[in-house]
C-alpha cells in the first residue's frame, strides 16, 4: 500500500511540472530594439509638447469654471444665533427619554 501511495505522489509531482507554464519562444523578454538617438528623443518631445498645447486649448467636459458670484455674507450675530439654536436642540435631544422599544435592556 505504501509503495502505491509513494508512486502516486511521485507521479503527481512530475505531472505538475509537465503542466506548469513554461516560457515559450518569444515570451521571456521583449524583442530587442535599437536605442533612440538624442535627435529622435527631442523630436518626440516636441511632438508631445505640441499635442499638449492643443489639448489644453480645447474645452473638455468637466472643465466648467465655478460661478464667480460671491455667496451671500452672513453676519457674526446670525452665525452665533444659529450655533446657539443647534446646541439647544442637541441638548434637548440628549435629555429626551429613550424609546422603550430600542433602548438597551428593554424587553421586546
């Protein structure tokens, strides 16, 4: 029995290697190419720069400018009054009795 299991284990190791992905011809590295000369690099850079200028001139979706109208100014007094009102509402909500159906330890 042990011999059969050992043989099966060895066979599965070799089978796993047989089906493993091996690098085929042309898959291991990119094809070699000649290095770009400084003149070619400068030409490509100038071309990209021109394309960038053209793209910057075009209006694109989402490029809308925000409105230049200023928002209405609020006085310090009205800000303070609104803050006082919010604090009072929060304090009242904190002091209010809890709902019996959702409270902790309540019987449902």
